[in-house]
C-alpha cells in the first residue's frame, strides 16, 4: 500500500519486516523479496533490485504459487533491459514465457510476449518483435488485459513505422488510442 501511494521509504521498511516474518514460508518470502526488488527498480536502483530478484528466485524454489517464478524472471529481464543488456533480458523473458506457457497463464503470456517484443525492438529485430507483439495482442484480447493491449498495439505501430508500413502503423496506433481511452486513470 505504501508503495502504491508513493511512500517508498515506508514500503521498504514494511517489506524488510515482512521478509523477517516470512523466513520459513518460501513462497511468501519470495513474494516479499520480489516486491522489494520492484520498489528498488522503481527508484532506479537497478543493482539492488537485481539482488532482491535473485534472492526471490532462490527463495521461491520448489512449489511456487500463482506464477511467482515467471514474475521474478520477468523482473530480472526488466532490470537487464533497463541497463541495456538486451540479450540477457531476452533470455530472462523467454524463460518467463516458458513458465507461463507451462502454467497456461494467458495474462502472463501476454506480458511475456510483450516484453520479448520490446527487447527485439531494441535489438532492431523487427520481424521477431512483430511476431512477439502479435502473440501478446492475441493473449491480451483473450484475457481482456486492455492496458497491455493498448501498449502492445502502440509498440506494434512503432515497429511498423520502422518498416515504413505507415498505413498499418497508423491503424494500430489509432486502435491503441481507442483502447487507452477506455482505461480508468488513478492519477
């Protein structure tokens, strides 16, 4: 709650206390460490975030609940991407996708395909980016993840612009804007 309301220091204090309380529950400890990593990632402290995600990955070994393992790999991929380590990021996102496919978590599959598309875009691999974004779009539509859908459609438009396919890029950008207008804002 503190993180959501921008009270990052309070969030870190609460998460540290939670990690102490969850020492013997590996799944809960993994979640707490993962969330702590997200807080540090949001603050731009990527090395610290990476350490927390690695600790979360170790804590979450064995039976894991609700895709925590894939979420941790996703976050490790995001840290690598933010640092410009695109090939490492791609490996993490691909591993997260495999876990999401195995668990049949379509929402996570949409997220993972979208992340793969973004890394491929950064690597100027537009063909693979479009393939990944097409899958992300498909799964976002299936699960009704409109926020993901809006982002992925706009990212597809960016790739198409790079490929000088301007008419289709414009259509997808317009669709992304229509979807975006339907989202509730909490600002």
